[in-house]
């Protein structure tokens, strides 16, 4: 059975986004509506207040203090690397998909989550990184080097010097290089900021869309997103 996991931790002062319990409830509802097969939904968090009815696990401290090499107010998601620890199967099961909270699900997830590869990750959003950490799926134990070889003192700098952008996604791109299985627009996975907003402010949702990621400063609950009927329909109703 697939485990859908998401992370919610208290943001650093001055960070661009704050994630409340309504974002977790919205994501769970969207997953349930668009993935009718048996699955487990888990929020890994340091603040379970307001998450009534949602399975939670305590957020681990591993790499939680590692800042982004691109600046203190840039996302730092190195905690997620623990998903590549082979021992994670004991917590989350044999098959895991990780989704960011700033995600809007607008279509059937089965074609993208029922894939057979041992590792799949979202691609094609930033030329400085091969992959985007907003969404990835793995069989527990796949790509263990991402966890075992990460050095919190040196690895972020190595990835940045190689031209890879981001925190965990920069390390993943640096360590794995090109060639991993990815989701792209052909699969119905879109970036609001990169693919949709530049065209008519994002009002036109592509016919094949299944998932839209709001990585960046505009979240699904931001006014720029909430003015769009399809965001209010899929995220707003769920929240």
C-alpha cells in the first residue's frame, strides 16, 4: 500500500510562507478524492495542533538545523533526506510518495502514482537543478546514498558549487545527476509559477493537469491563487 507523506514544521522568523493545519487537511482531502486506491496519509510534524483525524509522526531533528546555501530565508528541506534512509520502511512502509503542502491536486493521481520505478521525482522547473523536491516517490531503500553520504557541513556547498539550486533538491540533483525517472508536463504535473502564471495569470488550467505545485512565494491560499476558480474549487473546498 502506498503511503502519502507530507511535512509541516514551524517556519523560521521572516520566512515567506506559514503552513497551518488547513493546508494539511486540504492536501489529505485532495489526495483522497483523486487517489481512490487504498493508501495511508501521514503528516510528519513538530506541531500537530489542529490535525484532528490525521495520522501524524513526530518530526525528526536530523539535519533540521542545516540552512540553505542560498541564504537563510531560502527553503531548507534537508530533513526530507531521511526518507532515503533504508530504515524508513519501519515508519512509512515499503512505498512512499512525498508531497509538499503547497500543492493543488486537480485530477486522477493513479497514472502518476502507480508507476513501477523504484524512484520518480518531479523535473523540468529549474535549469540549475535536474529535479524538484516538491514531489517524489520511492520504494523504501532506493537511493540510500542520498542519506548515507550527506554531510551537513560540506554537502550543501558541494551542490551549490556544482551549480545545483535548492536544499535537498540541490543535493539530490548533484548526487544522482541526470537520468532519473521524472514527472513532467506530459504527465500532467505543472508549476504554477513557471508554467501557468506567465500565461494569462494562471487562469487556464491545462486539459491534462493532475498536479500543480505552488513552489515559490505564491501559495494556494495566497490572493493571487485564490482569485482563480480552479484553485478555489480544488484547494479551497478541501481546506
